[in-house]
C-alpha cells in the first residue's frame, strides 16, 4: 500500500510538473510576443461614463498588431474589435505611428450582474516604430472586420547606406 501511494505521488508530481511547464511556456510566449499589445484603456471623467458597472470593467486589453514591410510600403495592422472606423485616429511623425481611439461600452443593462468581464472600454493609444522612413502624406488607412490597416509608402532612398569612418 505504501509503495502504491509513493507511485501515485510521483505520478501526481510529474503531471503537476508538466502542467506548470505548459503554463509557464504559455505565459512566456504571451509576454515575449504580445507585451506591446497590452494596452491601457482610460475612462473618461464625465457623468455619462461614471455608472457603477462601467467602473468595474477591465482597464487593460490586448490590441494585437503586425508590421509588414514590402518593397514599396510598410503595412501596419491592428486588431481593434468593437470600434467604428470613426473611433480611430492615426498620426505618423517621422518613423513613429500613433493609433488612438475610444472603445465605448456597447450597453450596460441596469439591474443586471456581470459574471465575467474581460473586455476593456475607454480611450486608448498605441505607438509603433516603423522599420523605414515613410511618406506619411501618402498613407492610407482602412478598417474591416475589426482590423485597422494602415499602408504607408516607403520614402525613396529609405534603404540607408554605409558611411566610412575616417
């Protein structure tokens, strides 16, 4: 009997080790790949947004993104579900792109109880460093199915060149 308990203990220890390793790996990937996607949502400070339920909504959410470079342009895609295209603003200065907006609560039902709340609401801002010098005046932004896409042509000669140190 004692031996079977020891075996069960070793089995449980092995399974807990595997579970911990899997959880640890998941957190490591989330932090290494998505840490910049973690975005703070600020509440507006007016009476319209001060109801009790809205104050309990999360303040952080993931706005996953990708930056792709082709021969002619830099393409930035950001997942911003629940927004209208008029809720998004894009500003490009030099090789920095700032995307900001506001995600408004869809509805807050009076007298109801939330059993889970993972969606964040409020004003947000994300800043991206673009990999090349771009022509901001020729940038084009579109919004489709919760994804904001900004296409920015690269500046001519933006490849850079080597400088000899003398």
